[in-house]
C-alpha cells in the first residue's frame, strides 16, 4: 500500500517537472534546464514537445554548445539515442546544422550514435552530407571510421531510395565535400539510386556547375580570369584534427576583434608569401646539395602543369599577389565575392568530374552503366549498386532486397548515359573528357535511339555540336544516324520544343535564331538529308513549318507592336525636324537674302543637325511602315525583317540625337551673351526625357546587332518555366 502511494505521488511530480521543463526551454533558460537534469534523472528521457523532442534536442537546435556539453555529461547512451517523431537523435540535429563542436561532444565517447537511423534511414553522417556540412561530416567520419574492407561501412552512407552521400553532395553543389567523399568512400562513385542515376549522371545534368554553362558580362569576365582558385585537396585525419582544435580555441578565446578580419587576412597572405620564398630558397639549396635524391614536391598534387617547374615560384607569387589584391580591393565587394564563388564552383566541378571518370566502370565488360539493377544472377553479384533498405544496426534485409529486384522492370528501361545527358545539357567539358577516356561512348544511344549529335541538335547546344563537328570520325559516324521515329539531325533542328531555348528576348528574334540554327545544321549534314522523310512521311521543312506556326504569329505581333510604337516617335521627330529646318535663327538679310548668323559655328551645327534629323526620321518611318505592311512569312524572319528593324532603330536613334543637337544649337543664340556657361546644364536636363527613351530601346538594338551578325546562336542555360 505504501509503494502504491509513493507511485501516485511521483507521477504527478514528474508531469509537473516536464511542464516546467518545457516552459524554461522555450524561454532559453538553459542553466535551469541543466540543474533540473542533474537533480531529476527521471525526466532526462522525457519528450516535452508535440514532435517528441527532449530538452537535449531543443538545446542542440538552439545551438547551445556549452549547455549541450553539460547535458551530454549527465545523460546515458540510451538517453542519447532517444529519437523524436522523425526518428532524429540530438546527433542528427547537430550534424544537419553542421555544428562540429556539438557533434564532437555527443559522439566522441559513443561512436555507435553515428550509425543510428531515422525514419528515412538517414544517419547523422548522411544528414551532414545532405546539408553540405563538410566539417561535421569529417568529424563524424573520423569518430567512427570502420575497417576499409568492411562491407557494412557503406550502410550509413545510403538511404532507402538509393541516394548516397555522394549523390546528395553533388545535387547540393557541395563539391568540396564531394571530393572528400570520393576519397573516403571510393565505391560510391558507381552506386546508383532507384532511378538508376549515378553521381556522374547527376553532375552531367548540372550545366551551371561548369564554365561552358555560364555567361559572364565583360566586366565580370575580367574579374573571373583574375581570380585564382586553389584545387581541392584531401583533408587527412591529423590535419583535420589540428584545424578543429585551432577552431575551437579561437572560438573560445578570439585573438582579435571581428572587424579586424580584413587586416588579419592580409597579414596571413603576406606571411605566406615570406614563407614561400624561404621554403623555395631552402629547397633549392637542398636539391643542389643532393641532386641524386631530389625532394618531392610537398605542396600537394597539382596534376599536370601548364608551365615549367622552374616557373612555379613566379606562379605562386602571382597567386598570392592576386589574393592580396582581392583582400584589399574586393573582399567586401559582393560582385567579386559572387564571381569567386562561381569560379570555385566551375573549377571544383571539373575536378570532381575527373575523379568520377577515373573510377567509372560504365564501359567495362557488359555493364554500360545504364541499368542500375542489372541482370545479375544473384543479389550478392551486384550488391554494391543496388538500392536496399537497412534495418537493425546496418544489416541488409534480404527479403526486401529481393522484392526490389522483382520490381526492376521500371529501372530496366534503357537509361541515358552521362555523355548523352552532358550533350543534352551542353556540358562540353564532360563530353570531351568522356570521349577522350572512353572512345566507345560515341555509340551510346538513349531509349529513343538518339545519339549525342541528335540530342545536341534537338536541345540547341551549338558548343557541343561544334565540338563534335571538329572530329571527322565522329562527324562521319554520327551525323547519318536517325532516331526510332526516322528523324535525322535536320528533322530535330527543325523541331521546336515547348520552351524558348535561345538567350535573346522577343519572339521575332527567337524565330530568327531558329532559322539560323536550322541553316547551320543544314550546312553540316549531307545533301540527301534535305528531302529525307521520317516515319510520319514528313520532311525537315514540313516539321519546321508545323512547329513554328505559333512562333511566326507571335513574332509578327511583336514586330507589329514595336513598329507602331517606334513609327509614332519617328513621325513626331520628322514633324519637328521639318519645321526646324525651314526656320532660320536670326532671320535673313534683306539686301542679299543670306542668313544673318551664317558664319557662326552654332548656326552651321544647327543647319546640318536639322537636315540630318529630317532625313533619318523619314528613313526610320519608312522602315517601320515597311515592317507593318510585311506578310510575316517564315523566311522573312531570317534576314529581311530583322534588318529592316535594325535600320529603322538606327535611323531613329540618329534622328533623335540630331534633333537634340539642332535644338541646342538654335537655342544657344538666345543665351550666348548673358548665360553662356549656364546653357549647357540646361540643355543636358532638357535632353533627359528623350535620352531615357533611347536608353530603353538600346538593349533591343544591341540584341538585334548580335542576332544579325552572329552566325551561330548562343544557347540559354536558364531553367525553362514548367
């Protein structure tokens, strides 16, 4: 009876403590939380929120590092394994946040926590990779490093849908993390998800990660080439631990205020420059003393160098000077910082691509890399590339794996190989590298029997198409192929998809580049392809007319509205210019009929400018009227209509400028004696409204010039709206 009474009294106390614990955690009163944990062991495993979080979960989410360390010292291993409703332990949350200090204090004494799975079969290590937390990932990896030949070491790197940590790192553009994963988990290079995509497939589908898929303005292009980016290097365990200890020490006891960061960065670069010269001098002396045993370069593997070895000192000097200049001039500049991040992304993606291709087994034996499940006779034969579910401490569920194997018809379809995806997305770096390492890749085709040339033409990838045309063997073997519907490269060049592929505004200019693309492909294919019919008995010209009907209509409407707007302005300028040209400033001499101000420079400028304004405004008006009366046929969008529009806009801009000059010159006679120097600012302000109109139309003028005189269109890599 006494024990029953004690139990009934303890339960309400526990519930009240839980409620109080919830209140103080919401108010971030963590000292009291630690005190309650130390005095009341029964509430250490209490879930105090609707999502099943304990106070330790909330402390980790709130980045309370010092209090998390104290709470971890109080709880047991089983209490550290408590999962919320999503199956996440406190270590899961710390890893997803990338807080290395909390990951270290939670997992260093209990490495088994790194292998705990949540409801999505994600370990803390997986969540660190999913969110791109490189330091947290390396911290957890080195805490629970398994034997290199242990087959279970990959269980914590994959979830039930087959996505691995390498897939997630590449999808999130975390290339520095992906580089570390490739060296730590080499077999993941050839793993595929349940859709059959390997990490190389995913990288090929990210054109913006490569230089060929990015377009920079002239100023940014200059900055891009001036910035130096270091290659990715493997972070060994000792180096990582030393960096971790140094980081923790600086966090606890910073040596300088935060606003001194720029000065400190510059000092570090200067110190590195001095160390570089000292190291080079000592190494040169050592090498000269022992020429038979040269010392290996310990600066890290650079790969092949594009300069002689004896120029490495000069190269390092230029590299450090560029870093110093960026610190002094551009560290605070958002544009320079963004450009640097873009170049880092391009260079590291290229480096990741090379590492993936070194380890790829796409074309070995009969495995083309297109079938993720394969036709292996048993589960074990192809175990490393099959998605599986992990249960009970990392063991494979063979029954469920066999169930997945029974569902493979979905994945048995012919997958696109990485080179086909790269050709479709315009990643010329990958296309060129794969052809260099695997020449047999030229025969790859997708489920529709389209090779890389057909895909490049269909998806409007001129850079890839030009790359393939430069190789005679590829040109002769690939250009004559057709897909499963009998479409040749010319048929696909004539076919317009649902989205606008070209990097230029306006339906008329889109149509112009479509014609240029069709003519460009037509000039490269054999003449017998011109009248070739596909399986639907259609020629390339028939397909072009059929698929471009809406584009022709939209282009006609765009030209019509543009010409109407510009013709109104041209007519107004012509009216003003005619009235101005017939008016002589200062009047005429009665005896000779000559202008009174004939020999003055301002009068001559007025006379010439008014005549030029009248002439070019009439020319502009005639050009726009000829566009309005055009029939808007397909062939007219190639040269005729764009040239008329270009000539009309050129004449309009010249007439506007001439009208402003004639106005200023004529009005100058009224102010030349008293307000001579004040007249110029007044004229500048007066010209602003008309100047704004010219500036608004100037981008269209530049696009017209570009589209008219550029032989091969430029592909747009922007994501098309759904």
